[in-house]
């Protein structure tokens, strides 16, 4: 593959060297194309994570409840909140699009979003 240093460089093998250079240039172009595709796909991967543990109920010890924000490069994703009590555990998920949710966010959810990427919080007024 890389025979440049093994052969004596003469005019006779110049065509062979040029063919190898052209082959390498084609392979580099192919790799560049693949890298570009991976970069495009990776924008939608979870890249920002923020978690806040808290205790919403006075009769439960420890910070067993939590909110976690999972966001991609465009600040799209989800906030998941688990509220733990002595009798049950409730889990809520709220979609996030461009750093905003159509649903009212709790203070803990806002904190998780901030930890995930220092995101400005929207003014939720629709009360969903």
C-alpha cells in the first residue's frame, strides 16, 4: 500500500506513485464524506445531561426524587421526573423542543435543564 520508501524513486515508477496518491486522495474524500454523515447524525444524540435530586415530601427521608434532562445539540429532548413517596412512585416525561416545553415545568425540571446546558427557561403560561 505505502511503497514510497521501499522503492528507488525513478521516472519509471512515477506513474505508480501518482496512482497511489490518487488512490489515497479518493480514500480521504470517502472518509471525509463518512465523517460529515456521522457529524449530521450525532446532532440528534443525547449530548447534554442535567440531573437534580430533591425531596418533595417531608415524610420521606433523603433526596429520592429526581428530575433529569436529556438533550441533543439543538436542545431538543426530554425531561423526566420521578416523584418518590412512601406509598408510590410517579414518573412524568415532558418533551423539550428548542429549550422549551409546551408543559409547565417545575423548579426542579428547570434546574435540570439549566444543568444540562445553561438553557434560558421559557415562560410557560398554558398550564398543561
